[in-house]
C-alpha cells in the first residue's frame, strides 16, 4: 500500500495564486490531505514551509524540526513536487502503518489516538 497526496491548501490564502513579497524570506502553513492508493479516504497532516532567512528573522528560543520543511526560496511547483514525492515514498501494509510513518515528518491529525 502506498500513500498519495490528494490536496494541499492553506487557511489564509489560495496557494495556487499566492506568492510571498520576498521569495527568500517567507513562511506558510499548509494542510495536506493524504490517503492510501486505491482508497477515497484521507487524513489531514499539517506542515510549515519556510525559508532559512525567515527562521533567522523570527524571534524564538527553541524550535523543533518536525512538521517543518525548510526551502531556499519560494517555488510552489517545486515545493508541491517535493511533498508529493515524500508522501509517495511512504508505504506500508496498512493505512495506520503509513500514517505513523508520515507522522515522523508531518503533523498527523490522529497521531495521539493510535496505539
């Protein structure tokens, strides 16, 4: 069984038409809908995509890397391609096995429910 990226969206703007003021200094929060190949069902995964310069300019004392994709500059086509390839590389015998693997890098909506 293989994971498939079904859609990418943002709560704040249309990601297909949006572009940051500075392509080398930006951050955006994405909602990824991912399902198993051959199934119509999806689970939600969250991911922040940002540039190194945005990280350098954002005040914080500690930040963990899970749920974070760092890219040199904003290129939505390249970002979408990378996310899609990352998701497609995740395989398992069951959806739960796949989702647990995806939750190592993405923030899964059900990660605290599965035992």
